[in-house]
C-alpha cells in the first residue's frame, strides 16, 4: 500500500482474511490501527507514527523502516512487546539520536530473530544491548552498521562488558564492521554473554536497504582490507570462548 494523502489507516474486521500487509512511504500518515485475526506479517516504511495492534493473535513477523532521526523508539518497542507478545521475527531499520539511551523495556517473550539496521555514532550501540536483554529466547541476531567509523589501528584496551547471559543466542551476523572501539566492545559483550553462541560472522561491508533493494558498500580492497580483517579477527578471537567460531570476511 502506498498513498501520499493517507493520514489514518484503520483495518478492523473480525472475518478479514488478510495475512500480509505492507505500507510504504505514506508521508502524511500519522497512525496505523490493525484489528486482523489472520494477519501474519506486517511491513512498514516511512516516518515514525503511532502503531496500534488489537486482536492480532497470528502476527509473528514485523519489519519497520523508520525514516529520519528518531528518539521515539522506546514507545515503538514498548507497544510491540505489549500488543504483539507472540512476535517471533522483528526487523528495525532506523537512525537514533546521538547519546540515545534505552532502558526498562518490557520482554519480547517469544522473539527468536532480530534484525537491526542503524547508523550509530560513538557509543551508540548501548541501546541495542538493552534491546537484546529484553529478548530472552533470541536465537539469531543480525546487525547492519550503515555508517563509516574509523578503524582503530592501535588496539585500545577493551572495557570489561557487563554480565547478562543470553542463553539461547546461537548465531550472530554483523555487517559494515569497521573495527572501531565501540564495535569491538559490542562484539565482545555478545561473545562473553551468549553462552550458547556457535558462530559470529563479521562482514567488513555494509548492506543497506532502500526501496526494498539491497545495496552494498565495500569497506576496503586488497592488502589493507586483509590486514584489517586479520586484526579484527585477532581482537575478537582473544575474547571468545573456545567453542565459538568467528569469521571475518
């Protein structure tokens, strides 16, 4: 669905057979309210708006691409956790304000897969850690870093990560990794807290989404890229438990 003049979208009917709903680039839209007992997947791209989900017992997949910088993610996530407790697969593409802090989220009690695409500034990965803490059954996590940060040629001392076990997380993929200190510290947090982790795959290349298409940005070529990959691998391998397989591509 794409409509430039739509302001309020309400879908309510107890016998509606709707299973898949996608809303894209409705720039005047301010609210979406959905009452659809058969809805399985909902995809939204556009500005931050109000989402209201009522009686959506089969809704398991939600993907939102929020345009512009936002500090309203707390309200978005709180609403999803409370209104769609059976949610199993969540994708978030957004940019948050510098220094944004996310605290006291309700649990996503059944979430198994989480995808996040964001362009972080210095230390702006802490809100993602807060979100991970609210997903106790998460098994798969993928992070797309869309900004270019400086690689730390001289490795700095990594701050000791906080303790918060993620007992079910088995596979982690991070794209657009540049080797900055906050990226290394985030990866270290995952390595030391994901007790069942099997693989961590690091791509030195960003994958971003625009108009439903995947676009890639190379992080480097030739010898310099190889050296960067080797150094990042060494840093992370030193922090990883022996059973975790780390790949830096």
